[in-house]
C-alpha cells in the first residue's frame, strides 16, 4: 500500500518487516475465520444428518412392524387375532414367505421350535407379542440377549447343583436307614 511505501522509503526499511508480519497475520486470521465458518456449517449439517439417520431408523422400524402385522394377519386364517402353530407352519410352506422373512433378516430354520419361543401356554401367540419377539429376533444376537441367556443358564446350573446335593443327602439318609 501507498502509506507503507512512504514509511519504508523515507523513515526506515525496518518497517517493511512490520508490514510483512502484519499482512501475514491478517491473512492467517482471515483463513482461520473462513475455516471456522466452514466448520460451523459442516457441524450443523452433521447434526442434521444424525437427526435424519435417527428418523430414518425409526421409520424403518415402524415399516418393519407394519409388515410383520400384515404377515400376522395373513397367517391368521381363523381371523381370531391369535396365531396357532398350524397356521404358522402353513404360512411358512410358501417359499415366498420364507424368502421375504430372510430378506427381513429373520431366519426360521425350524418353524415348530421358533413358534415355541413365541407361543403362550395354550400354544397361541397374539399380534403384539409376535411383532415384539420377531423384532428382537431380527439380525444377529445382541450382547444383551447373550448375557441374559448366560445368566439364566448359570442360575439353572446353580439350582441343579443344589438339587443334586439334596438328592445325594436323601439317598445317603435312605442307605443309613436301611442298614439299621
């Protein structure tokens, strides 16, 4: 600039270094401001992206539940609002149904065994329980499910060991009673 030229030429050439440092600092500050603005916009878009991903996931879950409800209604031939093993197995005879379930990440290898997981004491399952259970069965097992199973197995093992001790002491008592 013209005002800097007068200082450098007429007063001292040392002012040239001052203006070089000044220009570099101003340019650096401008770059930092522009970078901050881009970063702000990027973070705003990312936040909207996360919200959008959540909304998409919720829509997918709702769509999946609606599709399962449609499946349940189609399988419920008696239209009584509950599904029996016979109705379930008859529906799974259709290869298109098995393929559709496979596409939904639900693999049913043994229909009777799978239905036993769903059914109540009367061997029937209602729509709400059917949907809730199938949603949990979708995809690979979750760590939480695996931990719950491990806990239950350990609890059963403890009960079996306690029962084994009780039976052993009863047998020992009977043997002593027979000797006398």
